């Protein structure tokens, strides 16, 4: 038994040096016979992300609430389109019309079998030091269509 273990260990160690020498790009990838050109493009592409820049872009993109179809949403689209254009991409913003629900009020009232109100809500969440605490552009969670609710009477 110990001889087999030693032999297996030696084989594993000898193969480890071979695994360490594997080239970073295989000979054939997704049908490419010569992947070296694509590998160079991939390396350039993967070298571009900069965590600091990504953090700054995220701060800009999330600076204000931007519900779909709002002015702030359009401003976000203009910002992103500008970045795409600066990167040399052919970019355009194409407007379209879509039916969207936007609640004027989110309210729930639960009653028991006698019609007595047992619960109302939701209560707006309060977050200390949040600059958007009372901003009307921040919407509570809502469902775009009523869902059937069946529950036993309380």
C-alpha cells in the first residue's frame, strides 16, 4: 500500500510541472484554428476594466433615482450614449412607447370576515442620513398587476 501511495504521489508531482507549463490559450477555441489573434484582442479587452473607474461610473449612474421613462432615466441614457460614442461606438437613442404602470399610491388594507380593518400598509421605510429619504422619485416596491390572494379569514 505505501509503495502505491508513493508512486501515485510521484506521478501527480511529475504531472504538476506539465500542468504549470500549459500555454494560456489553447490551440483551438470555438472553431478558431489559430486563436492567437483573438487571444490578443481578448487580452486588450480584459485589461480595460479599472475598478476605480467602474466605481466612479456606478456613482454617476446611481446618483439620482431614475425610474423607467422618467426624465432622470433619459438623462442616464444620454450619459451612457455619450460614453459609448466616446469609445468610438456607433450609438443612438431610439425612443419607443411602452405601457408601464406607475403607482400614484401603494396601499394595502386587510380586513377580517366581519369587515374590521386588521392591517394597513405599507409603511415607508426610513433610512437615517439618506439624502433621498423623502424624495418622491423613490418608489416603494409594487406589483404591476393585482395578484389573487386567498387566505383564511382572520
